[in-house]
C-alpha cells in the first residue's frame, strides 16, 4: 500500500473560531500581577494560532471532496454508499442493503476551502462511518464526471457520476430557449456526459414547427425526442434511451421534468405543479437534486456503476440561467460539434468567427452548411464566457439571454 502523503490546505474563513483575544488590555488592568504570565507576542507563521490552514493526509485510493482532494478517514468500520440527495448539512445515502441512511458530513470536509458551494452532491460515492447511530461521511470518492455551473463565483455541482443527461426544453409555457439548450449541451459534453435532447409539451403547439430545430440537433448526432407527458407521444422513444443508465434530467424551470419522469415510470409519483399563469414560469417544485432508482433497466447498457439496480434518474431543480463554469472564449467554438471541424480551416488560428477575413465558419453559415442560430449562439456564449453571473437559482430571470 503506498505511503500516505501530507500537505497543507486552507480552511474556510467563516468556519474558524475567533483567533485574537480582544480583551488583553482589560485582563492586564484587572490583574496586573499576572501580566508577566501572559504572552507578549503572537506567532503568525503557518502553525500559529492565526493560521487558517491544516495538515491533511492524502491517500491514493479513496479520494474526497469533488476537486480530487482525499482526506484520510478515521480508523474504524466504514461502508460505501451513494448519495441520493442533499438537504442542507444532511445527506441521504443509500446503503448496500438498500437502506436510506441520513448522514452528516465530517467537519473537516465542510471546513476545507474549495471552489465548490457544497462538498457533497447527488450521485457521489462516499465512505460512511456509523457513530452513535448516525452516519458520518468520512470521505468522498473521486468523481467520474460532474455537471456543474457557476454560481456567484463558485462551482455549483448539480449532479455527479452520471452516464448521460436528458436536456429538457418545452415547446410552450415557458417558451423554448434554444440558447439555453446549447449551454447545457456544452456543459455536458465538456464533462464527458452524453447529451439527449428532449422537447416536452408538444401537445400545446403544432409539432411540425419544431422539426427544423430538432433536425439540427439530430443531424449533429444527438439523440432527440419530441415528447408530451400528457398525451404520451415520444415517451417510448425516450424510455428506450434510458434503460440501464444513470440519467440526469436537467432544464429550465417549468418545462415538465418531473412530469416526464412520472410518465416514464408511473410508480415514482413525483410532485408537480402548474406553470405560473402570470409570467408562464416554473414554480421550482423540485428544490434539490434527487437520485431515484427506476424500473426501466431490464437490460444493462453499459453502466457499471449502477448495474445492480438497472438504472436511475437524477431529478434536478429547474434553472433560469446557466453560466458555464471555467470556460474561456477561445474554448467555446471547440464545444460546438457542428462548428468544430471547420474552425481549423480558418485563416487565423485564433479566429473568433465574428469579423475576421477568410473565416471558414462564416463561409459555411453563408452557404447554409451551418445553422445561423447555432453560429449566433456560439458567438454570444464566447462573448459572455467568464463573466460574473448573478443568482442563477433565485427569482432573478434574464430570459433575454436565451432568446
């Protein structure tokens, strides 16, 4: 077994107790005889009382903290489980025998200063230790992949360790936002997650109006389904793509993600709500990402992590904005599957595909080889890449970004 490595890591500032004593003058005035017993100086080096760092031990085998950090677990009996959903400081973990155990997170994991909003996410594989009848998450295994976004300058992991993501849009109520679909596709592909395009609520409009948009995605090789959770159209097509895999369901608030899951597996009985009639926006019925095993996996199609139960859904809260995490403008064209082959044919290697001469991408757009909307979406995403985002889960809505 390899020897553990030690290193210094920073802790969160708002998780440390007060370091300086603010009443030194009063203590000396109240008891002058003991002034000589008090410390005349303070050490502010890496090991002093003012430090916000701590030495942690890294093991090469279970890793923890979604950023690849591995904190050694406390000695004792532990068992491996998968996080079903996270509620505040508590996580609900599925044990090997099928039990759902309510667990807290080890204090050191919560205190580590990372770029993440929360160290644990739905889909994580964790090591649990039972302490006084309560489960404690001791370590988090290295994530195979994660679907994340930027939120107030930090990384918000929506879900981890999934095989594919169904990106849901709605034909109406709320209106379809293709640019938001493009952002979700870029986020999924950059994480190594297979995207599936699903447009729900086609019963509200003439479905033929969606054929050009669906054809653009299908021509690029994306699995595409036009569905209606009310009439059942397209549900069989979508069900065929989900068997035996762990699938994240993501999309704008109010597009009917939970309704689709109820149509796919009626035994789920997930809570749903109507779209607001005042502004045609979702009501955030789903408030936290939740991993839900389903009965669609009669045949396994490659998911080794979930081969025992056949598959699972991850129902995620709806998003109204989606800011990509750590992507620079130069990387954006490479994330568009239809633009990527032509980008290497441009005259300039750092071509932005907006104003340069002899741009192969612009020529392809003019000739009708590339959808104009996709080119405009790429340019807009490159122009806004790296910008500070607002509250992407609250009530602040910027629909103009996705028209």
